[in-house]
């Protein structure tokens, strides 16, 4: 059995964490022992789920920037005591490579896998400084999209055969459109059949651009051309600020804040449009989930067009009049079963797990 250490898990319910948990749930545990190295504390639902598995070790390590000596001592001990065969870094920048450096002192044949899950509109100096070290130390270069590969490793590797694009897989059957669930949720939230529901699922952070969402939604409400509601799912550091903006604009009866949801698959059913006006993304899992449920999607043109699997996506510049126009001119459509399209595009989690297992075995 090969021993695998996974980096990148946090307490946030986000795309990377969803991917890691799917990897943990579906990997062949007769062939791979999976442990986790977490920066800081792991709390909430993921800690609860992982703690039930007595074969899983969770190593909580201090951030090097804040407690370098403690962090270094811990990671040396982790690699000395466990001698991992594979280290799988799920990363949004190059700096986590620092937490893998001692591994080859204890197993010179350890395979280091870097897996880029994001891009960024502001490339940090630290990322640029540590990128050469990441590229030097990595054996396998993975990314969720070519743009994510370019951001993480640079164009030379991204445009070479070294980079492997690995789709962010989902449990497809969970997201297939279901009319009964749609009606049940609309009744629960007191939304009638004529109301257009605009949905967004994502962390309340600068990246997700919630202020822009409220800005154009406010215009839609004030113009009174359509009847609509906005549903925002998630939590984050900007949540209170967005709630204040909604209150200041008297939008409270039009906006639903649903907070953190353990399972979002049913929520897509009650939406009519899924929006994601992000400032940057790798390849958003929520975009795949939304398309699987048959939704029409509006994405910012900062998001890679690789996400468009069903031809139900539009990519718009971040100009509010364009978003207002597209939503006001929205036409009701029949939600189709997208299972075959999603699986043909290799976004089914079972397919992705097999690919990862093959990479681990090479």
C-alpha cells in the first residue's frame, strides 16, 4: 500500500476542499493510505468527517510566516516518522512547496505532485520567488485548466507535455435536474413560479466579486422590468459588508443569504440562472455543477472558456449594464438532462479518481 500525504485542505467549504474530499472518499483505500497536512487548524464539517476514519492522520502545522521554527520542527518529524511515497499539493500559489522540502531526506524516491486549482489577477512577489523552486522540486505538474497551469508554473511548463490537465470531477448524478426538488425548494423559500431566481454559490471574498453582483442586481430591481430574487450561498470575510450593502439599498426582501450549506446539489434545482462574475478562477467546480443541473450560466470573461461544456454559458465583461441586459432579456427554457455531456467531457468523479490513481502508481 502506498502512503499519500495531501496538502491544501482547509476548513473553508470551497472548490479545492470539495475536490480533496471527493478524492479522499472515492480513492481505492486498499491501495492508498491517505493522510492530510493542514496549515493551521482544521475545523467544521471536514474535521468531523475525517475524524471518523481511524486510518487517517491529520497533521496541523503552523504557518511558516508566523511560527517558522515550530513549523519546520513539525514537518521534519512528519516526514521522518511516516516516509510518504507520494505528496499531493493542492495549491493556489507556489509557497506550499516549502512544506514538502524535508520529505526527500527520509525517502529519496518520494513523488511530489503539484496541482494548481486557481489563477490570480494579482501575482504576488512570493509566488514569483518560489515558483522556480516549485518547478524544480515537482515530479508531476497538474492543473484544472491551462490558465491555472500558466499561473502556477509559467508558460514554458504550461505549454509543454509536462502539464496534465485534470478536470475537477463531481458526483454527476447528484446534480441532474429534478423538477420535484425545484418545486419543493421554491415553496420552502416562498418563491412563486413566475419569479426569476439568480443563484450564486461561492465564498464571500474579493475574488468572487459580490459587490458587483449587488450593484447590477440593484439596477434590475429599480428598473422593475422583471420579477426576480437573488440567492447567495456561502460564508466569508466579506459577508457582513455585503449584507450591509443589501440593507442600505433596501434589497433585503429580494436577496436570500443561505450561508454555509453542507450539500448544495439541490439548490441548483431552484435557480434559473447561475452567475459567477469572479475576478479570477482556475476552473470553477460550481460552474460544472450548475451546468450538470441544466442551468444557463453567466460567467465573467476572466474565467476560462474551458468551463463551457454544455453550450449554456456566456462570458461577459464586468460592465454592469451588460449583466443587467442579459438577465432582463432572459428567456425561460427547458432544463435538459446533461449527464451524458458532463460524463463525455470527463468530469465524472469516478473517471478523475482513476486518473489520479494511475498518476500515483506511475
